[in-house]
């Protein structure tokens, strides 16, 4: 299975110097360099742009091959916040998410919703996982099952790193492992997505 060309991401996650360089390059202000270095700097900017585009594309593709294969629209009316999907936004906060309003009220009324997302887990951004946020009304997080037996197979309830709200998470995969062979992780993620969407549709 060819998932996508991940050579730039393998370099980014596998080579510490490339990682630091890409993170440091924004293209806004070129540092003091010699003539000979200027061309190399511009090539490095090109690679940085490729890494950032590839990482965003990877998140979209993972969503499409996991939650996207589970007919999540049966959860309700879909909403996608395009502000979170710009290249700059995804680079700064690497996730993609779609919301589904459960009671089919107009989105403007901010009824109960489920946010299904793929992200690079914030602690190091070196692992990839699926997550689900469940809202009771507007931005109010719904109570999640305290008993692990009531949580869908493959999932657990956890808390955001800043001690904030609870959300559902599946087991994350190291990015280098994922990039080396995405098939096993994607198969498991797809099964996890089916379990979760079925759970959300019934509860």
C-alpha cells in the first residue's frame, strides 16, 4: 500500500539537524550569510515548505482512511472549521478535525456535537493518534464514561496535557514507525474509528 511519499517527513523525524533547521526556518528574515550560503538557505526553505505541506497532507490522509471510511455523517450535520486547516495553523497546532452535530439543529445553535480528529500528540509531536471530543452544548465538554468497560474497544478516556477537558484517544503510534510502514497502524486506526463511530451513533 502506497500511503504517500514520506521521504521529507522521514528526514524531518529521523534527522535531528533537519528537524531543528526546518523548525527554525520561516522564510521571513534571512540571516546574515555569505553569497555561497544564500542558495543553500533558499533550498533549505524549499525543503521546510515541503515538510510542512507533507505533514499537513499526512493528517488529512489519515483522517480520510480512518474516520472517513466509517460514514461519520450519520452522526449528524457536519461542520468543518477552515481556520484550523491553513498550512500555518496545522504547522503550529498539528491536527485536523471535523464536527458532527448530533441533534441536527442548525450549527448556529451550538447543539451537542462530536469532534473527530487526527493529531500529532502534543507532548513531543512525534506520535500520531485519533481522538474524539464530545460536547453537550456549545463548548461544554460532555461527561465521558468513567468506567473503562463502557469505552469503545481500542479507546480510553484521557485528559489534555494542560489539565483541561477529557477526550477519547486511541493508542498513539511513533511517527518513525508509522512512516516506515503505515499499513499496520492504519488498519488498527480504521478498526478503532469504526468502533468509535458506532459508539457515538448509539449514545
